[in-house]
C-alpha cells in the first residue's frame, strides 16, 4: 500500500489556494488567445455550447419521460381485472349418465361416449333426423354451463357410416375471476 506524504499534499493545496494562484490563472486566461489562437477558442466555445444544449435537451426529455411514466402508472392502476374463460371437457361419467337417460327418448339413434367430452351419434337420416335434432337440443340444455360443438356432422347419402354421422364435443365453461395485469416495469 503506498504511503502519502502529507507535507507534499499540503504544499500543493496551499499553492493552488494562494492569492498568487488566482493571479496566475488570470494571466493564463489573458494570454490564451495569443497562445492558442482565436479560431481554436471559438471552436471550443461552440463545442461547449453544443454540449450545454445537449444536456438541456436531455434534462427536458427526462422530465417528459418521468411524466409519461407517472401517467402510465395511473392508467395501469385503473385497468379492470379481466375474467378468464376456460373450456373443460365434461367427464365420461357425466356423459354416460346423460346417454343412459336419453336413449329411451331417442330410440332410433345410436349414441356412444368416445372419450372425455366426446359423443358419437349415428342414425338413419330419413326417419331419425327429427330425433337427432331433438337430441342436440336436449344435449345443449342438459348442463347449465355446457357448450356443445359439432366437430364432425354429416347428414345424408354422402355419409360414410350411416346417413346421420356426428362427432360432438361437450365442454363445461368456467369463468375464473380475473387478475389485474401488472404494468410493464420501465426502470
């Protein structure tokens, strides 16, 4: 670790704070135009002026930026929570119970549960179309939060298996309470 000689430091401080130091600085500034040249001094003055303008501009823009941050924080704090809607397939057990209750009312249709939230419905289009339409209505009203969607629906002679061939998805809709979205941290 270097040692400091306090007498040297004290001597330097005394030299720069003495009355002669101010006189020396005044003599240096008076002789500067002849030593350096007027053009160089003008160039240095212009550079300092541009630097001062840049600092002023940056300070003004920082003030505007801080105002915008405060305004953004105020707007974000007033943003309402947005609810989240989730579609959950109805369980096999729930659909099997529904199918067992429905089969006696729709005897011409073949109704099978093929997975969680999936039903396969088939029948004869000429005599079972009205039963199919009523079954779809029955299915849509079976659960208060159910959403019924036909993934595949074919009615008529063009169908591969039978003249009514449908693959139906049954989801339960759940609305979860939303959370307030956090403002983007601009730090």
